[in-house]
């Protein structure tokens, strides 16, 4: 793994050169993307919600209903946690400002076999 590069904060789209790991939570409501930022090389963990996160309302809905698997790509923002010069204090991200798309792997059907 390359060392972290304290690049100047800049919101810019980059293209990953190394693979990222995408993990879907057991209840299907969260996706966690893990890998090294293509811009600053810091380890980043990015978590996104999918589906309804709170208790389901309505007479006919089950509380354990799992959302359909996410398809396409997840927009990921650097969350390396390292300080980067010129990062605005109001920035919601904890990284260098880089963002990129990570493809969602095909869902594994019940039973584990693709």
C-alpha cells in the first residue's frame, strides 16, 4: 500500500486504479466500500444507506423486509481522515475531496451460490 499523500484539498472526480471491496450488510440496508483513495492513497471506508432504515410502517409490511440489492455504481468520497491543506471547515467529508464511482458487485442469491 502506498503511503498517504497530503495533497491539497480539491473536489475532483478521479478514476480508481485499484479494486475496492463492496460489502452489503446482512439486512441489505447498508453498503460499505473499502479501499485506498486514488488521489491521496489514504485508506478509506465509505458507508451508504440503501432502502428504508427505520421501522417500516403500515399494516401489510414486514419489519424484516430486505430491500432489493443495489445495482449500478456507488458514488464514493475520500474518507481517509488525514488532514489536507485548504479543506474547508464546513466540508462534510473527512478526506482530500476526491470522489469516484465503484461498481456494485452482482448480488449473491440466498444459499450463497451465484
